[in-house]
């Protein structure tokens, strides 16, 4: 793939790897500054090659590898199942969290009059989901402690499969190359808490279908979905913490309000 950044800086990432500004550890200070001070402009095309290499003005600065971070935990499932609420609780407790890219895309598209929406230009919406999800992974790639994601790259594939949409270019490759912890927390449909809003237009039947497809996709790609029980949000957060073997008396007391 080719990603073109401002001021004629050219980054080449072969075989589907995306490379972003914060990962340029081997680039000189002035070069990093010039990249940091400009807007990101993306252009994508296929390349061939055996290695994943990155170049800045013709100079190799980073050799890409398969991205695999066992500290990344995904929340997935159908819409309106309580994922974001639990994510917010974990964030309040001091854990690293990453918001759902779909919501952010919808909000920005509505604000700017764009058409990349799940009820309009679904192909463009899926493409943005993929780009944003890969960006999130790359941005936190250096993290060596638990980080919770409200959906991951495989969710884009699940979305496409759910609505019978052709996959964006390199989606299947991205799902294989960007690997999260195999333990995935999947939130089941829960009628008692399900609500629609201006950004969530699916009905409960569609929410159930989404849950089923996401479970199938994650299992297909070697993950192990674990069903999160239907409990009060704080208890769900505590249950998740206990399931990643984090022993933190402070966190447990904070959840209990002690």
C-alpha cells in the first residue's frame, strides 16, 4: 500500500500494513517534526513484495512486521448491548480504552453532510471503518498493558458480511495481519437495555443478526469469543477485569464504590 503524507513525504507499506506518524521511531527529529505538523492524506494502491518496508524520501526507516498485541482486548457483539457503557467505566477506572470507530464516523459524516453512513454509502462507510480501525491499532501498537477496544478490525468484515457488501480492498489481509488477544468479549443482545437513537437505527432483530455474524467471524479467524453476562454495567466491568487475570484491589474497590 502507499500512504502519501504532506510535504512530499512518501511512506510505502507493503502487503497491507499501514504506517502512521507515531511509529516512526527511526526517523530523525526534524523529519518527525515535519510529518507531525502536517495533515494526513491517504491514497491507497496495491503493491507486491516479500517484506513490509517503509520509506521516507527514498530512505528505509521502518521494516514492517505482522502486528500482534495480546494486550488488546476487543468488545464486540450487536448494537445497543452495553459495550460502550462498560468501556466508559473501565476508562474511569484508569484503563486504556478506544472508542467505537463507527460512531465517530457517523457523527463526523452527519456534521459535515457526508454520505459515508450505514444507511447511505455503505461501501465508503466500511472503507472508513477499516482505515480508522487500523489507525487505532497502529497508534497504540507500543502499549504493553491492557487496552480495551470497542470493536476491532474484524468487525468491519462482519459488517460487510452482514449486509452482503463486497469487502474493501485488503480487509481480509488486515484481519489476518493485525491480531488482538484471542480472548474476545462479545456482548449478547439484551432487549431490556436496547434503544435506538439518531446514530443507531437497527431494530432488535438486526442486533441479534449482528451478534451472530460477529461471533462467526471472530471464531473463523482464530479468536475465542467469551459471552459477557447480562449484569449491571459495573458488575460487567468487574467480570471482564477478572477474566483477563488483572488482580487489582483498587479497581475492585472503585467499582464497588468503596
